[in-house]
């Protein structure tokens, strides 16, 4: 079956093109083709996983050659797939969570006239992400990387008849293109240093490169990862990406787009292991973004944008874990898997709320939905408990491990990184409890035209399955250190050092902070009447509601200088370049105009002119002779 691993990518990719090419003839059944393709990819991935897991741990990395891709003199690059524990973890997450998002979408998009195209784009997204994680070289990974960017643009702007949605899609596309320059530069540096961009050659020769070059490669890879995973300073697109249909938001946040950057960092572990400087920058970006995302989520009343801020924060935890080096890589991916389940559950839950509330998003207009949406309440509640890390839910075994690991080290790092991770846990519990209580508890704040009701069964079943995963996937994978051992052939073995604070105390502090935050959120949003209009805000709250003015900063730092430079160059082109050319032409024209007046057409005039000229010539000759 390993030789057929290319089918993982081919099946959803072919189905996407079939649905596009068949046109309206596939409107009535095209969505089931898409669901079937995603399901088949999962089955193929599961069979391959069972083959790989049956092997000894030192024989779980398999290279599958596809074809000769780029023969160019001394540069030879084949297209191939790398099947190993890391790529298979992503394959199973992408296809399993993706398939249930597909099923949910059948109900959610039931009345959309372009549903067939929507499902084609979903499968293009799945295929691109599978190519990204299975590629055996940075260049082939880049093909999937760009495919993910294209699919996200198409899906975020799916309802592009709304100008705001079209703008949001363009914003996500442009910001990600900025980040993509990091990967392009990194590949250029690899080619200059190693003469190749395939994983095996690059990783095997890292020790032969200069520390400065390895650091430069690591930092450019981080810049690329920041774009895809919405990390500072390239996080501004994520909130606007909520313009897409809610299943798209679930897919982007749980199984595809934002996980790509984390994958890139962990896949490049050999590079980051050789450059402590780049690792510290990765951890610093992660620590900062996890707090930034939490603060933004705190101030949002739009349920989807609050979840977007949550994703930014949770991916910040993953980046922090990856920046901690060999000891944190496995925990970072562990959190990524758990996050895939509980964030998909909550986004689909948000879509269920929207379905029952006439597509409203303002949590201040919800309240008391528990009675009308009992299944949505239970499944969303599972995600809520999981993301906060309440034992035995999945966040306790994944995110809390990163918090403990962040306190390991020397000097300032464990205190800064550990403190940020601990503070982030408290903020996470508060903003998620705020969301949960404002939506499902308290008094009803519905408008007269709203009649809350539960979603149809085809939407509820995926929520139940993913909610079960959100609750128990951590417990399943953590048992016997199973998941860390599974990834060890890729991430390497690392001894767990002693944290600067006793481990039991870290656990106690984390849980105490989480429960205190839940209680505080209940007092403010569950036990009292929540005003339907947000109260007067301080400057800090206004900043958080406006994503910390990131768009304004981007305009001031990048857009405005470019606009002024363009205007200056246009003026210089018109006044100097065009002025010189047009001035010369005008001078010649005026000279010709003046000379033309001498052409009278009268013979006597010409004779007189010749005579005058002859006289002048004679005078000159005579004067010269004398």
C-alpha cells in the first residue's frame, strides 16, 4: 500500500477537478463525491498507518519515489513522498476531521446554489494540505503550500458577492504571499549552501554549514510559518478569514491552514536543533502571540472572531513548544492534534448556533441557548473543557505539557516562557468561559425574529464525533507516553529536565488559575444580565476589539510608504523623464515651426536670400584673406 500513497493526494484532487468540470450536472450529487473522496483518503491513510505502526520504531520512515521532477545539470530533484510518523499524524488528522467537516457541510450548505463548487474547493484544500505534509522536499512542500493559499482564498471569498468578504479573501492571500517570501528565501539559502532543497540532503548536511547561515535559514522558515499559522507579525488575516462559510473556518483552524506553519517548524527540527538563536525566536514569537490572541479573543463579541483569536493563541502555544527544542516538538504536535478536534467541534458548534439564530454572530444577542440546542451545548461544552485543560479532557494532556516544559531551562527563558504560558492558560479559561456562558447560559437576549432550534442530524453527528474526540483524544494518546514515542523517530529522543518550579506546583497553579478564571467569567457573564450593547471601553479594550490596531500598523509601516513612494516616482516620471523627452520634442517642433516660416514659395525671396548669403560668405573670405 505504501507504493500507492500518492492516492492520498490524487483522490481528493481528482474529485475537485471532476466537480468543477462537470458543471451543473453534478449539482444534485457532487457533494457526496467530495465526501466520499475525503473518506477514501482517510481509509488509505489508516491502512498505511497500520502498516507503518507494525514496523519497528527505527524502520518507520519510508521514502516513496514518484517521478524525476527537475533534472537541471548538477541539480537533480525527484518528486517523492515522505511517509513517517509525523506526516501520517497529519494525514489522519486532515482526512478524519476534514471528512466530518465535509459531512457537516452537506447540511450547512444545503440551500447554497453553488454547493458543488464549494465542495470542489474543500477537496482542493484537503489535497493541497496532504501534498504539503507528505512532500519529501521543500520545493514540493512549497507546491502544496501555495495550493493551500489558493484554496483558502477561494473558500474565504466564496460568497464574494459581498465586497467585505472579497476583501477579506484578498487580505488573507496577500498576507500569506508576504510570508511565502520567507520560504522562497529559505530555499534559496539552502540551494546556495547545500546545492539541494530535498529534506534528506539538507538535514544530513546541516552540521557542515556555518551557524550564521543555519540561523538565517531558520529565521526565514519561521517567517513563512508565521504567515500560514497567523503568528505575529503576520496574524492580521485570521480574524477577517471568518468571512468564509463556517465549515471553512473549521477546516482552516482545525486541520489545514494554520497547522501548516507548525508542521514546517517541526519538520525542520534538524535545522532548528543546530541554531539555538532561531529556536529562541520561535519560542518568543509563540509566547507573544499566545498572549496577543488571548487578549483579542477577550474583547470580541462576534463568536467566530473570538474563536479566531483563540486559534491564534493556541497555535502560539504550539510555536512555543516547537521553540523549546527536542523536548517540545512532540508536545507541540500533540497539542495540534487535540486542538484539531476541539477547535473543529467549537467552530461547528458556532455554525450550529448561527443556523438556529438566523446567521447572527453577536454573543450579546444570544443567551439561554442550552434549552433549545442541547446537543450543540454538550458538544461545544466538550470543546470548552478541552481547550481549558480540565482533566481528563485533551487539553490537560497536551497544552498543559507545554506549560510544564516551558519552565525547563536556565536563565531568563523558563521564567518568561513559562510565565507567558501560565498566564495564557488563565486568559484562555476566561475568554472561553465568557463565550460559553454568554451563548448558552444566562437570560435569553434574542431578538423578536429569532426562534432558536437545534441543527439537523447531518450537522449534529459530526459535532458529536468530534466532540468525543475533543474530550478523549488526549487521554488515548497520552496513555503510556504513546504519542511521544510514536513521533520519536522524527523528533528525536529528549530527556525531560527538571523545571525551575516543581512540576506538581505548576499543575496546581495552572488548574487554580483556570478555575479562578471560570468563576470570574461566571460572575460577569453567567450569573448576571449581560447588556446587549457593549459597555464603554477603555483604550486597551478598543485596541483589543480592533486586533491591537494591526491593520493600522500595517498601513502605516508598509502600505502608506509604498503609496507615497509610488506617487513620488510617478511625479518624477512625469516631471523629469517625460519632461525631458517631451521638452526636447517640443523644442524641435518649435524650431521647425520657426524655420517653416522661411519657406514662402516665392523665387524672388529665395534669390534675395541666396544673394545675402553670398555677400556674407564673400565678406568672410575677404576678411580671412586680409
